[in-house]
C-alpha cells in the first residue's frame, strides 16, 4: 500500500442497520457492548483522491459507512480516455472488543448514473483480510438509457462469511470500482456514473456480523 493517503478522522453521516441477535440456526450474536474503532490506514485509487473519503462507525456497532465526494467515471464526448474507470482500495484497521470477531455480512452501495442509449456501466467490489486471498469481484451492471439514482447490495450467506482471525490484528481491505462504456452511443454524448456524497446522503454502508471467539 505504498503511497497511500493517510486520512483524518472525518465523520461521515451515519446510516445504521441492526443485524439479528443470537440465533442458534445462524450463529449470529449481539454486537459486543464495547465500541469498535475503525481507522483508515490508507486509501488508494482514482476514485478517492486526497480528502474525498471518510469512514464512520454506527453507534450500535453493527455497521460502518464510507462516504465519497469525488468518485465519478465517464465516457464519451470530451471525456478523458482514462476516466471510464475509477477505483478505490480502502485499507482499514479495525479494533474489535476482546473475545469477539466480525465479518462483513452485506454491503449497500449507492450513487447516480446518467447513461445514454447504448451505453453500459458496472459497479464491482471485493473484500479480504490482510494475508488472505482476495474474494472474487461481485458485479452489478446498468444499461442505458438510464438517468436516476442507483442502489445495489452484496449479501454473503452465513456459511460463506470470511471472519477476521481471533486474537490477531489483520487489516481489512475493500476494493471498489465503477466503469462506464459508451457502447453504441453517439460519440459526442457523455455517459457517467458516480458513487459519491455531493449532496451529503449518498454513501456506502457495510453491515457487520459478530460471533464469539473460541474459549470465550
């Protein structure tokens, strides 16, 4: 992660969502009573320039929110040839109360897209802990004509959740990407897609699952 940008503790608008309490059929437990603390170690990518991404943790420890202010991809017209793809990799330090571990159960992404007829776009994301294999990207396509807000959700089944190792500090990585393809659109027409927070209420929310570590 050399060359990554160190972020300040800017607080984003919180969007919270509670996860189920303990259920023997799923293994979910209530979130720990102590606070978790999430610090941004580094952020790299064309979709998150300096000072344009912020992380905040919900009061009930069940979610954290990442807010972007300059995450935009576009194609067509006078667009820069490299602007069709924007990406961001967040490297997060997650301090978890002793005796608990966590996994990312689901992630909600939101933004806005304006796609000309014949144009397409895609939002993708993957997740992994430091030292482990990166998960496959989950893709969410859009097809023009389209001009509206968009929202997608990645959901992981309980059996497929990847848990943070108990008793070991492993940074958590989130890779996101948006792409726009002009396709058969007239060359002078611009299509774009954002994942941002220019109006203060567009953000990405990651919902956390909890379980007790062995021996607790």
